[in-house]
């Protein structure tokens, strides 16, 4: 409660998760029989928490690879409904993540992974999702398909922000 009073609820939760993620990185270092590296734990722990909160890994990877992946069969692309009854279409920033869903979720066992270029994703898919009033799921994982749900406009903006950031650095 002290932390909540000091930082506010959301910042307190972030601080706790960041601390746990930091220690998880140290645990991984220990398992790998490596020196405990505070700098790595700080950076990698923050990345874990940021990805949990914001899905940042999705945006970094799709801009770097210039690809996204969907799962589909001969009849349709996978979709799902959230708790509010809104229709979502999931996309992944790594082929292996999408393949894992096919293995884990019985409803998708007969599906396959299909690659989409980043340009097609931004100019065709995102526009279609906006028109159809659908949300975007990013990097869902596990049998329960846990991940982020976002408006197509937010996806579009975040990808362009990431592109701009990469261009400024490079």
C-alpha cells in the first residue's frame, strides 16, 4: 500500500513487475551458469514488463523483419471474439509464435501459418480491419490465446512510430 500511495496504482504494479522480471533474468543467468549481470537484468527485465504492458516486441520485430504472420486454412483466417463480443484477428511477429498456437489450440490444428509483408499488412489488412470494425490481436500465446487487443489505428500508428525510431537511429 505504501508503494501505491507513493507512486499510484499503475506505477506501483509496474515497479513490482519490473522487480520480479529483473530477478527472473538473474535466475535465467544462474541456470545458464553465467555471471549475474545487473545491466542485462535491468534491460531484459524492463523489456519483459514493457512487452507485457504494451506489446512492444511485436512492433520491434515486424519493423525489423518487415513481415507479420497469420494462421489460416483453405476457408478462412483465424479470428476470435473477446469477452465484450468484439471480433479480433490475431497476427504474430514471428512465424514460430504462430506455429506454436497451431500446436497448442485444438481448434487451429488444421491451420497453417501464412506470411504477410509489412506493406500489405499496413495498406491492405489494417484498412480492411478498420472498415470491418475489427480489433487486432498481437502475439497471442498459450492455449488460452492471451495477448494484446488493439484498434487497427493504434497498430498503424505504433508501427510507424517504430519505423521512425529505427530510421532516426540508423
